[in-house]
């Protein structure tokens, strides 16, 4: 049996996810900027290029997550219905959260 998620819980989850993604993005951006300043030669790129690439990958995933949260929020506002997510949206959101934890 699928338990219905309360509206207050969804709003709290949405707010927490948005805040956490924004905080993480700021940290990752700072890390990238700091490391980029240290890399100026071919040798330094050879050593640190993979790390810079991974940081960029994280930023892209974070951006995708923020876009998905905005899309879900926009669709709820557009429908003007009870703010519930479809089972597919819920599953996608929770899978995306799990993917972020792997990074």
C-alpha cells in the first residue's frame, strides 16, 4: 500500500533539497575556482585535470537537480490542484536524491 505524502512534508522536503543543493553548489564552485587558480601548466593539468572534471560533473548534476525541482514546483503551481507528486515524479525525485548521495 502506498502511503500518501502530506503536503507539509513535501514542502519541507522541497525547501530542504533546494537549500542543500544551493549550499553544495556554492561549496563545489569555490573548490573548483580555488583549484583552477593552482593549475597553470600542462603538468598541473595532468595531475589535477581529472579532479576539475569531476567537480564540473558534480556541478552539472546539481544544476539538473535544481531544474527538476523547479519543474516539479512549476507543474504543481500550474495545475492549481492539491500539491501531490505523481508516483513517477516521486520515484524520480528519490532516485535523484540517492544519486546525489553517491557523489
